C-alpha cells in the first residue's frame, strides 16, 4: 500500500506562483501573436515583412501551450499589466510615426521589447517547471526561449543591415526639409 505524502506549503506556494506566471506568460504570448499580425499590416520594409512571415507559426505554438498548461495556468482571459502596457506603447508608436522606415525601426524595437519580456518569463517558468518536476513543460518553455532568441537575432540583423540605415536617411531628410529654406 502506497502512502500519499502531504505536499509542503512551499511546494503549494511554488505551484501557485507557477500558475500565475504561466497565465502571465500566456497573456504575453497572445500579445506576441497580435503584435505580429499588426506589424505585418504596418510594416513598409520588405525584409521586415519577410521576417514577420517567418514568425507565422507562433499562433499554433501558443494554442499548443494553452492546451498543455490548462491545469497550471488557470484562466487565459486575464489581461496582465505587461500586455496592457505593450498595447499602450503600440498605439503610441502608431500615433507618433508615419508608415515608413522610421516606423519600421520603432516596430522592431517594440517587438524586441516584447520578446525580451517573453524570454524572461519563459526562463523563469522553465526553472519552476524543473523544480516542480514538470519535465514536459520545462522543455516547452526552453523551446520558446530558443525560438525567441532566434527571432530576436533575426530582427537585430534586419535592423542593423537595412532598416536602421533607411530610418536614419528618412529622418535626416525630414530634418533638412524642416530647417533648410532654399529661398534664402
């Protein structure tokens, strides 16, 4: 006869923390899916559109994670502070820039900010899953970290190779128009 051991308060607290962080992580993943769709509509650079097309599998991965973590993460409908903040930043970005290279550069910076937050959440969840002996979920979050690192690297390369240069040219062109009067 096997005796069931009562789980310690520490274990229960860690389980609650894991559930709360998993719910927040899923909220951030949903934000990432929405961001990619919005970025595709707003991007003017071909290289940025190409990269965003490569991230299209993210939505399927998020749905898979939702199903895998159903018991741990609780409600997925909650809006977390980080995703609400990211949404506000998105609307401010659209309001303050016009379509073109400057907006593309700002969108890359904004998307990388989301990716960095997502990587930190997934790393923490991976550590907690390991402690809670959830090997499958640990692997899942480590996979997300690897994918986010790859996406971040690709976005940095695109920004460094073309988009930031185009944005600087465009911004300088606007500055010259504002301050140069050919009639003087």
